[in-house]
C-alpha cells in the first residue's frame, strides 16, 4: 500500500497513479469509459497523473529528510533542531601582536595587518595608545580555519603615522570552519548518546552541545585501579578540538565529572561551586598534524584549464570536511576526492607529514590528533599531463 504506514513510506509510482485514476473513472462512468491515449478522458487522466507524480516524489524526500543520513543543508539543520542541535557556525582566528612606534601614537581599532603583503588579513580589536610596551588583539577579517604561526602576521596594511613595526610572538588561535553536513550528522548521532548516564560517548556529545567553539571532543577514560599509559587510576582525559569558551567548559566539568574522578591534561580551567570552593579541571586540545600531498594525473581533452587548482580544492575540502579527530588519512579517499575533477584518466597519489617525503601509503593519526593542510596552494603539488 502506497503512503505512510508502520513499515515506513512507500511512494506511489506514475504507473500506479494512472491505474488508480483509470479504475476510478470506470467506477464513476462505467465500463464504457474511453481511456485510450487519444481520447479526451485518457488525455486528462495522463495530464493530471503527471502533475500528481512530483507530489509523491516530494513526499518521499520529506520523509527521507527525517533521517539525518539522507538530509543535507537546511533539511539537516531542521532534523538536528528537533533534538536541540545547531550547526556550528564558522569562527574567526585571533592573535596577539606587539606594537613598536612613537610613544603617544594612537593606533585605532580597525587597523589592518596581514600575513605577508597579500595573505590573510587581521583587524585590530580596540584602540591602543603606544606607551613603549604595547600589545593588541587582532581578529581575522574572514571566518574559518586559518593558521598563522608565530611571526606570520608581519605586514601593516593600514599605515599609521608613528607605528613602525609589529611582532607576533605566539601562534594565532585558529578559527573554525562552519560545521559541514558530515560533521553535523556525527553530532546528531552523538547527541543520542547524551541522554543517559555519564558514559564516554555521552560526555563527548555533551561537551559539544554545551561549550561554544568546540567542533569535536574525545574522552579517554581509565576506570581501573592501575595507571594505564599517561592516565592515573580512575581518571579521564578530555581532548577538545576548537577554542572553547572557558566559562562554559568549566561548567561542563563541574556538572558532568563525578566526585573522585581525576582529570588529566596540559591545560586547565577553574570553577567555583555553590559553596564557594574552587575546583580545577584539566583538559587537552587536539594536536594538528599538517599533511603534504603529491598528485600526478594524466588527462584528456575534458580536463579543465584550472584542473590543477580544482584538485587542490577537492583535497583541501575533503580534509576539512571528513578528517575528524583520530581519523587516519587514507590514500584511496584522497584519490576519490581527486577523481571528482573531470577529464582525469589516471591518478597517482602520495602523501606525507609536513616536511617529509611523499609516499604511496596511508598515514595513521593518533586519537588526540587531527589531520590538516597548512597551506593548500603549496602543500598540495599537482603534476598533470
């Protein structure tokens, strides 16, 4: 039976619509009803059946979109919203710059700096009057994952009389790309684990729901009475991918970590409980492992003029969208991403960690690491012929 039943949704195909309409015509008009293709009635039935058929197809899509594995875009946002999950928006990278110049010079908010003359632009957050020992916070002009290692932001794009030089002593805190459909589906599935006890899966789901600027989380636990690896007895290690809002992260620990459970990590956050007592919880942030790729393709006449650039974009998009924390970089997945570009006959792919020699092999990524590409334009080499 077509339609929605306890077994799910069954679409009514065009042939079935025609059969039903013809049967109804015979029921109403009798066996003598002329239903041939060339008859007026037959033509009207086929006309209206053709208009009804897309309605059934849309009903099928609407039903399928209730499953996050089938939904995408806004439809996936709506499914996630049913269980209180929102797609994580892109955030902007931030950095701290030391300013050098004439004492008394006002360097206004909005002053722009960049990575080289034409690289990513960073904008000063607040006015600063130079005193001889000055630092300012700058925020990337565009949202998304942008890395700027120490010293990378080196250009004053907005000239200010009295401001002579800048220095970026520490790496920028990278922003985050908007959550992709694949990542949002993973968040929806994890959220189903968040209903219940404080299991490892539920804690991973909760930290992403509760703490802003967290795109992924990993909880490693040791429930034994012995030290296991770096984890002491009855302890957990929470690894965060992102730049968490510390007040929210502290509340997560306070509300979800049981008494007597030790937290492990290189970073820490302190919170005050309802009795005024301070508690310190430790955590770690994901280690970014930068990759390099060497792609050799043979092509035919359908290969676009910007095919090399399209290959770089395809690999970069795949790494950003699909490589979650702890996911190995599998060479066949890279080849599949490259194959989406038209006009390619053969593909040879090699990869390595940044600074290494590319080889035809998969690369293992540790649980607390995430693969990334620091500079796609130079770290992905494409050889096409």
